[in-house]
């Protein structure tokens, strides 16, 4: 095997495989190596047991303003064009998606949002109590008739199996690019620069490249800092768990986002792996792990700057916000036996008023880690995506909605890699527009 490549991509989740596909399909970069430490693609956060399985487009995400929403919508169109070309019901399902408003304030918020967004999102409509009774009867059943309720609804919602999507990206890339190399069960130990080349040391030997891109979740920041990039960032790994509730909802039902909170409110949706089961979640709790359920990764977490004086001061300042502190404590309790289910039931009943304690079951072993970035300079959580770009290297941390925007991010990073490599390499924007825009 040739151990010198144009680009090495570290991480075989949906972000890394999307970049592999875009480079293979829309550039003349051929000598590509994808390294993945697991035995297949998308075994960690991109696995359907570990994420929300949602294609976000900004229309029903109330924490997005219009400008941000339209940026996410453009990325969502790319993803949807690709998955629809596959026509695979195991890969995706179209279902309605809504954000549910309860009480006078939330109802007013959704009505204002609809007026601002309807010009740009013609799929959106407002559903009152009567319409909701037909669309999602479990939302209205048992609800107090005096309680104001409405929802902002789209019938253009998607449930996506991002593991199958990652497999599809790799399969298509292999058909196009005969020089593509993919290695599984390879753990990256370190990265350094030697002259103009990057040297990626692994447990299976060393590999060289002209450029490199990390799409390794929490480990992207870990290796960026090994090269001296992003040292003003720390990592607060946030774990999410899910409950099963049985056959309750027909589509995705989100709640109005809590203002100023970087974490999504509890929502319910059918599981792509079993559409007759409704999942509720995710819960949100910080854990000192780089990857969920992999306890040895605590030693790598301890090497990051959150375990420092600046990190301690930043974390203290963040938790001095009583809203965030109460939120974190409450979500820690949700994973406890017996009492956790009772407390979580209170979060679910605003969505499904008639749900009972016995309907809920904690999904053991499910749920991933969201690499929430802390900016040590301002001692605050960073909202959304943080991508670090260095000298011919890219590090994607990809928090939500990373999977939804994977192809858009891949397009962005492919352009950068072409620029890194020089004038002999080109990006085929016209073909990409024809296929995905």
C-alpha cells in the first residue's frame, strides 16, 4: 500500500464519509486515505441508536434565526437530494415534522415565526388544536381544553439512518475513485508535521499526506491541539440518552427551544429502526468521556484544557447560570433507576398527555456524546459548529446539526483541500450544483 496520500481523512462517521464522497465525485483528488478505528463506518455518534435521526432544515428549530435557518436549509437540500436519489426506505422515511407550542407565550412565538418564515419555507403551516387532532391525535388526547396549543408543521420532514448514509457515501466513492483507500480497525495515535507533509502515526504504522482532515468528533479538537491549533478551546462532552415509549407518534414532534440554551428540548419521534416505537430524548448530561460507553477515553479527556485553571474558571462561570445548572442536574437524574423515569415522564407529558410511567423504558447502551466546545477566552459555551482550519489541515468537531449539514460541510472542506493542494487540483462546482443544489 502506498503510504503517501494527497489527503488523509480521520473518522468514518457521516462527516468523514461525506467528505470522502465529495472529494471523489467532484474533485480530481484521487489519493485519499480514510482511517476509521472501528470495524465499519458510523459506529459512534452517526449510529442511529446514538442520534436524533433528523434532517434539520431550520424551519422548525426555534433556536435559529432566519439567516441561520436559511443556511441550514441550503445544506439540508443537498442531503435530501442525495438520499432521495437512493429511494431506499431503510435509509430514510418522509414524515411530518413539527415544533409544538404550549401556553400563550409559546403559541405567540410560533405565530410570529410563521409570519417571518412562510415566504422562505412554503412547506410550513400553522396547525391549531383541531388540525393537530387529525395529524397527531396523541398530542391532543387528554389535554386540558383551556390550554392554548398550536404547532408549526412541515410535511417535508425526514427521518434518516446516518449509518446507512455513511455506507452509501463510501460505496459511491469507491465506484468513482479506484485509488481511494479505506482502513478499518486503525487507531490514530498522533499527528505531526515533517517538512511539507503530515505524518499520521497509528497502531498499524505511519502514513504521510499533503493535507489532512479530521472528522473524529471529540478527538478532532484533541489532535488539533496536538498541532498547536484551537488551544483556546476546551471540550465539555455532553451525553444524550433516549427513552422508548411505544407506538405513540406518527412524525417528529419538537418543543419550543428554551431561550439561551445550547441543548435541544426533549422531543419525540418514530425510530428509523422500528417505526412502531416512539423515542423520547435526548437527555443531556456532561460526562468526562470522549466517546459514550468507552470509559478508557477519560484519560484522553483529562489531557484537554477543561482540566486546567482556565477550564475550571470557565466551567464555574457557565454553571453560575442557574438555568443551565438546574438543567444539568435535572438531566443527570433522568438516567437513575425508578425515579429517573418518573421525572422524565413530566418532560414527555407536555407532548403526549396520556403517556404513563409504564410506557417509558430507558434505552440502555444507546446515546452518543456531543462535543460541546467551551471558548476559554470568553469563558462561555460555543453555540453550533466549530471548525478549526490550520495550515493545510481541517478539524471538524461537528455538534448538532452536523449530520444534517454533512454534505455542505464536505463541499466547504473539499474546496479548502483543493486550495491547499494547489493549481493542479480543481473543484467541480457545476456538477455539484446540478446533482445536489
